[in-house]
C-alpha cells in the first residue's frame, strides 16, 4: 500500500496470484475457516478469546455481513475478499470467495466458481460427506476447477478424519489419495497456516494471469453487484485479460451502455482503492451506474475503443418456486416496489412480475430458488426495508399441453383453466421433477424409502459409502419437495440425514385445481394445483383451517373446498344470533312476530347484496402461517 492509501497490485506478478472458493455442506465451517484465513493474513485483527456476547459475535463470521445471515447463522450471499500471504519470502495475492452451503443458494456457488480457478472442499470430520458436499463437488468438477478436499473440525472429540477420508474416496467422482487431505480446525486455527502454504504450493495461478494477458485487450466478468446510496451500483469484477484504471471508458456487452470508471479497488475485506486491476485479479469498480437493472450478472465489460466477445453467455437463473408478494397496506405498494428493486440487484436470481389479486390487491409475483430463499427474502424486506408483506403459498411452474400442440407455462393457480376449457382445449399436464440425493446412516434407509414413496417418488439407486452411511437417489415431484419434505427427512432420520436435489425436467401428471369458496365466491389467493391423489385431503384441510380463523358474521358463511370444480368439503360458520325481541315485555304475540319477520327480510337482502366475505390481511397472514 502506498502513501495515498492505495494498494499497488502491479507489485505482485501474475504467477503469484491464487483464486479459490470455499465450498461445503451447511454448517461444515466455511465462514469460520474464512475468518481464520483473514486473521492469519492480517486482513482483520485477531479475535479476543475473552470476548463474550455481542463482542464475540462481531468477531465471528466476518464475511457474513447481512443482518439475516447473522440472525440465522448461515451464509446466504457469496462474499469476496483479497488476501496477502508471504511464502518463502514472496508475497502472494489470494482471491477468496466464501459461498453458501444450502441448496437454495446453489446459484451463488455457481457464479462464484465461474470467477475462481480452484476450490477448497470442506468436509466436517464428525458428520462426513453430506448431500451438498457431493453436489458442490460435482459442480466444481464439471466446471473444470482444481479441487482440494479439506477435513475440518478435527478438534472435536467425535472427529473421525480417517473414516471421512474413506467416505470422500467412495462418494466423489474422482477418488483422491487420503494422505492428500489436509486436516484443520477452523475454530482453533490448527493446521490453517499450513493450509495457506498448501494453497500457494498446490494451486495454479489463473490461466489468464500472465504478462501477455495483462497487455491484451480488456475483458472483465461481472459476477456480483450491490447498490450504494452514494456511489450507485458497485460491480464486482474478475479481470480476465487486460487492465483497468480510473478514467477508463468501458462498455457493458449485454446492454451496450457506456460508463466511465470512477474508482477501482479490492475487498480486503473493506473496500480498498487500488491504482489498477489487471488480468487474474478480482476487485470492484464504481461506474456511476444509477439504475440497478443495468448490472447483469455474467455480463462482460471491455474498453470502448477495443470491443471484445463475451467471456460467457449470460444465462438467467431459472426460479423453481413462485409466490405472490403483497403489501399489508395498499398505500405501501410504492415502497414495496423500491424495496424489491433494491434487493433484486443484490440477488439477481429472483424473478419479478406485477400481479393483481382479487383478494389481496396489487402486488408482485416473485420467483425464488427454494423455500429458504423465499423466507430469507421476506426477512430482508422486514429487516432492511421495514416492509411487512403477505406472501402466498409457494407453487411451481406447470406445463399445459394444448390439443393443437402449443405449450402454456403457468406458475399462478389463478390462471389455471376451468374444467370446461380443459375438456375442450387441453391434452395433458406436466409438472417439474427433481432427482434427490439423501445421505443417511444405514439405520434409517427403510424410513427414508417409505418417505420417498409417500411423496409420489421413485427410488433410483442406493450406494453404501461405508458400513455406516448410505447415499440414496430418488426422483420426486418438485411440488412435494417444496412442502414438508426437508423437515420430514430430518424427522424420520432423527436429524442425521441430509438432502439436496437437482432439476430433472418435466413429466406428465394428473393435476387438478383446488379452490376455496366463501359463500360461493372463490378466494383466488388460496387456490393451488395438486396431483389428483392428494387434492381431496388438501381441500378438506383448507376448509378446516378457514373455519378456525373466520370470525362470525351477521350471516352464515359457507366454506367450500372444490377439486376440479366439484365440492368435496364444506363447513359453515354460523351467523351471530341476537335476541331482537328482548326489549318487548308486553302486548300481543304478533308484535314479536312482526319484528322477527322484518329481521328475516333484512337477512335475505343482506345475502343478496352483502354476501361476499372479505379476508382481512391479518386473518390471511394467520391462515397462511399455519403449517
């Protein structure tokens, strides 16, 4: 760093650059290992062993800087940091990316690996190989990365590093020799310094990190971005060829927008300005980019004077789960619009479309990569933007095959055709399936196979990793996986099994629409699509839940559950009954009869003109929050 506070990255030759991501299953210690790497390289101060409470929490998971990450204790956003490490008297630049472990954030892992050349595959010495261990390894292997398995948590009394090494040999596509696995404790720091030396010695520099590449025309890959109120959209770039400095004019290939570079630098882990960024390096650029929609993850930037082909094709992430998001108060719609726009620039995996519901009013139809992804987004709306929202039950995208051969894709049950239209215009329906991988102790194989069958699944394969652990593969409908499957896996395996899934295309299915009606009027926000074998039970469950939350009215409220247009369940919330004759103490009986007849006529008019029952937002929220 020079006297002006700038980092001079040109002092580090290309062959002394290493780029790697840390990948692992959930809770195998990725963020804790990143903390130890930051400490040993001097990027952050060493933690105080005597710290407690808030002070201790602030020293842990430094790269997990979102409030929802600290609240949940998981990583949901890949974070980048540049480190300096001295080995044999020479300084090396290490570009580290800490990735999430949950299957819902696989897109974060994929785009992080696209900006890396190597990967540390972290495996818990007490839990061994888990579902996301295999999934992340396969992803990195398919992308051609050099993978270094690391066995973590060796300080725990129940650690079995030798047995875990055997599991790695059995489960991964390409077996490694067990002696190649470094053993570390990210918590205590044991073995971490030796791991840094091994990263320098074993991992190769980026293929584009050469003197010739630095002199070539500029090409940069945008793999992340976030919004800053003072600097606009800040873009995180992996420089493939050439070099960039303040004052350069660059062009975004996807949008063809032209920008002037106002600041370049690295994350160390704070934003640290640098004189230049060159081939093989990873850093941020400030471009005076005002509109959040202009930053397209996967886009290529180049100098305006020397146009270049894209580094890769920009492929939007395909959401798996769709849900309606509505403000609690309709007047908050503009604020919700701004909040969603702000969060989606930080999380481009979310798809956004406007939606109008007869029950909930105006809102949005958002697409997510899973239920946890959706829940994290809701929490970020509340924590970062103070927005209370109503989110409908998640659904998947179905394919409707028409008689003329055309295909209609819908993720909104409100747009499902009625029975008459289906009979005359549609030939078949298809729903998305996934191939699930379950890793479990051998004891629970029977319970897990039974669970697969209960969810319309098909058992594909069983592989025994050793005498104690087994890997099961099964094909399942995505809609069933998104409901209670994950929690059921944990329940039937006493918490020991892990689970992940990959898309497996569409298959034909006997699908029907479940509708809920209040006094004959459909509630579109409660409509859903199900397999015919499950639809009746779903309709009955909705009717019972509604009966428990709807307050008594001045008229009877009839609750009906319909499957494919036929009523299969009905309950009635009885009207409020009041003795309107209690004030009449004397006189002829006809006085009471006349008053009762008048009340009866009033009730009849009310049924004609005020028969529609509205679900207020609080009632709707309590309804959908029930399991």
